[in-house]
């Protein structure tokens, strides 16, 4: 019997049962930022990857990543498979916490940008902006703070009634602050003005071109 058990352990050294702690299990998942980064990445990919590959993609050190993967594996959220000398990790999508809690949660997190865009656009009755871009600290994970403004560049068609547009988008500002808690810092430009300032290499616009998140419409380079 001892020999059989020993052989079983050699053949399946990394096989784990799907386990769960019923009493507040999320405490053990959300207790470290590194675990969230690992889970967020694994949810986006279908691949089996090594700890080093996951650490690079998640932007955390190899040591911290491995520790997080080990702990997540102990809770059944991550599967481990030995291939030669390497250990490959993947998300255990069959685990109840992954299937019923984490997957829906992270999908809703990704839709926050869509929700912001909709909140901005809903009050606008006239022609839609050519482009709505988020820039500034909210596009930088390391610099962003919960109370950071949403810096928005809004490029509108030349024929847009500017006064009417500003009145309507003020309702957008109110709704965004009510829904998200953050204020909007708006930069509104008609297309001709935008192109003129880009041609003159306006430092602000060049900075926005370098780092932004497109919320709606055309990318900056599509307008040049």
C-alpha cells in the first residue's frame, strides 16, 4: 500500500482537489494586491503559462508571483501542471468562486470604461463628438488615485453648436460625478482647432497623443 501511494504521488505530484473555505473565502483571495493582478491576468488568457511568464505579464516580481500562485492553487483557484522541469499554471474555471464570483466581477470591472462613455454620451442630442479620449493620471495604474479627476479631451465637428454642446455635456459631468464620484476635467475642441494645435506641436496634445484611452470615436492619428 505504501508503495502504491508513493507511486501515485510521483505521477500526480501537483494534482489538487478543488477546495473551498465557506466562511468568507474572499478574504483569502483579496488579502494581497499581487493575487488580484495574477487573477486579473489569468482571467484574460486561456493559456497555461509558467510563473515567470505570468509575473512579466502581471507586472510583479517572480518571487511574489510564485507565492501568489501557490496560495491561489491551495485555494483551488489556479491549476498547476508539471511539464518536464517547468510548472505551468492556469485558471481553474470550474471552481465555484471563479465561475460564480470572480469571472463576473472582473468582466464588470472591464466594462467600467464603457459605462463612463455611455454616461458622457447619453445627454448629448446633437452630432456625436468625433473623439472622446481619457488622458492624465487615470490612464496610468501607478499614478491614478481614487479621487483623480477624469481628464477628458472631447473633439467635436466644426459645425457643432458649441454653446448647446457645453450645456448638454454639463449634464454628463453631473451624472459622471453622481455615478462614479469623480469630477470631470473637460477639454473641448473643434476639429479644426485640434488639427491646428497638433500641427504646431502643442505640448499638451502631444502628451495626450502619447498616452490616452479611446472612449469613443476615432483615434488621434486617424484625424491627421
